[in-house]
C-alpha cells in the first residue's frame, strides 16, 4: 500500500509512475482526492487533539473546585465537559470515516514503478536485459517431443489420473518423475541454504489479514482458492506466509537483511483456457515452488535485488538451461512490485520461452501493510523494503529439463541433479 506521506510529498512523481502502468488521466483526480481527504483527516485530528487536551484541563479544574468546596462552579464546568465530549465523539466518528475512505481508495492503487521501469502495455514491451543460449539443445536423428508426450512415454507424469482424482491442472508425478521433482526441490533448498537463507516450512493456508498484507487481496482474490467455511485461502506462493512471519515487528538495523526460503505447493485458480500455452505443465492449478524472501534496509535493497537475480541465474546455469532475463515494463508488472525481473527458459520441443521466475523489489508497498519496520537505537522506526523471487518454480523447469535433454535413448539428467535424484538418465 502506498505511503500517504510519500504520495502527498511526491504527487507528480507518483502520478507519472502510475501512468507507466497504463492508468489514464483519471489517476490525477484519484490522487487529488486522496490528498484532499488527508487534509480533512489532519484538520479533524488537530481539532480532536485540542478538544481532548481541553477535556483533560477542565477535568483537573473540576477536581480542584470540588476539593475547595466550589460545588456550583464545578457542576457548571462539568456540564461544559459533557458537551465537549459529545463534540469529541462526533470528531472521532468523522476521523474514522475519513481514514476508512482514504484506505479504501489507496488499497486499490498499485505500487509506483522504479525510475528504471519503462512504460508499456504488456509483455511485448518488456526489455530483454540478458540472453544465454549456451545450452540451446541440438537434436540429432530424433523428432523432439513435448514434455507431455515424454511424460506419457516414460510414465513420469499422469495428467489423466490428476483429472480423475481432482480435475484438470492437478498432475500426478510418479516413479522417476516424482524423484526428479523431489530432487529439484532438494537442490533449490540446498542452494538457498548455502546462500544464507533460513529454511522455513510454513502453513499452506492463510487468513485474510495475511493475504491482504502482501497484496494478494484485493488484487488477486479471483485467483486464489478460498475455504469459505473457515475463511482461509490456499497460498498462491510461499511469499505470502514467509513475509508475514515478520508482520508487525520492529527490527534492529543490525538484523537486516532477513533472508528466508521455503518450499511449498502453490495453488492458483487461473490456469488459462485451451491450447499449447496451458497444456501439460505449462500452466497448472497446483505446482511446487521454492521461494526466497529478503527484508532489507531501503538503502541497500537494490543491491539485494541484484544479489537475488544472480542467485536465480546461477540455478539456471547449473541446470544447463538456455535462459533470458527480462525487465518488465509498467504494463506487465505485478500489482505490488516496484521493479521486476522475469526469467524465462527456452523449451526446445515447443519452440517457445517459458517463464520460470519473477524476482521483485516491492520497496515499502508490502511493509506499509505489514507494519514491518526497523530502527537504530531510539530513532523513529521506518519501513523496511521487502523482496522475493522464485528460486525456482518447478513445473516449467521440469518441462524444460525433459524437453531439452531428450535423445534417442531417453532423457539425460543435468549433472548437478545426479546426487539428488539418484540416477543420471530416464
């Protein structure tokens, strides 16, 4: 959620930034309305503070009058206090309504993009910042099969059984397919631990406050599975519970950065409609993912972002996959992000790029909702910056490994995974 003081003091920059997200001229009216409401809030708050101070002053005077036997004067003053308290109650109501009105508008505003983010309408306007085609496969003597055909041929993933048990978008991994999935999870977690992240096993269901704090509500309400009877949401990513571990905390500057990593299944209702874009593992309702999260000092958060981007890139290099890194334009960034880098791997059999990770700096957008702050000694607490990244999402990584490493005898397993899977070939 945007900070009101930042919004007030940098109106032009906020408006220019939000326009990068394809928000029209009406955003100027929205910002002006917020500032006007905040002016009212400040005026009412000042008057309220003055009246409360007056009540305290007169209450002390009443006590002194009673002590000195001046009952009539005390009674008159008491009547005045009763009237002031009525006015105070009205002011408190007005203040609460004004704050609620401000929050109702502000919570629907996305984050302001970083200065480096370009305006753009969608994915076609994203900027490729790096491309590594060193491990682009070259198939000799075979026709490359898409991963869903390989999965059926070698009994690795059963999509039909998933439909039988649950429905479309819930694959069943089996045999070496299940072991490869588990090996990838173990590999990603081991690399995260080596990089200094604390491993966490969080709950898979969260309450409304938790989902709202990281920005899933109200932005992605339609994409999350909701358990109505218990008012709980299945997590769309481990980012949600991991970041909320620190909700409401005031950290010491010396404790930053906080580095957390967690493996979870992830659940997303949106899975597309039809065609190759959503076939097999390309887009599913349930998938495994290892997430890395950092809570950082604002002075260093973009160095932290570079570090996280380098971590994900290292994983793809070790997996020997062709990849590219994109800086997302304003029109393609997530609701909560200030700057996002997407990683895509090339799927040789499908002849297309598949997104496998997003690494983002949210600056204070999440921490403002989380009320997550830090300070040195007795200084005034200030909001931290939060960052997260997929390291990595398993479904499309699995698809790319199967497709890019196939040969006439089967599928070769990347060397780095041999000790995790217990085999080097399918």
